[in-house]
C-alpha cells in the first residue's frame, strides 16, 4: 500500500494499526471526525479540509468524504494529534508528517 510505504520510507512509527477489513461505519467515522481539530480527506487529486473547531461541517458533508461505496470508513485513515487524514495523498502525508 502507498500509505504503508510512505510511512516506512519516512521513518514514521505507528502506535496502533487497525485492519482495513474492520467494519467502521457512519457512527465510528463521525465520532473520529468530531474528536479531531482538523479533518483532511484525500480522494484522487482532490483534498478537502475541515476546521472542526471554527467551521464544523454537517454530518452529511463529513460522511461524503469519509465513507467509501460500501458505507465503511475509507482506508487508509490516519490520526496524528488533532488531525484526522482519510485517504492517501503524498502531499497531505508530507505535510502531516513533516519533520
């Protein structure tokens, strides 16, 4: 996977890994988003950012970018500090994991 390769190449240690086969649906996704300060969703070349403290989006807006076609949380999903990053974008990963 691209995300795992990026993390390994850049010496990023993970504290917890959840198998992508785990079924995390709407309630799990919304809970994770509401606990974050910033949500970044990468889908192809498009990156969507939400400031959850200043201008939190509706549940529907969040679910559109967080869930895949099966209704489960899209993978990979990474949490670092107050940032939740859904999907893989090398640019977003570089920004989040800049040393």
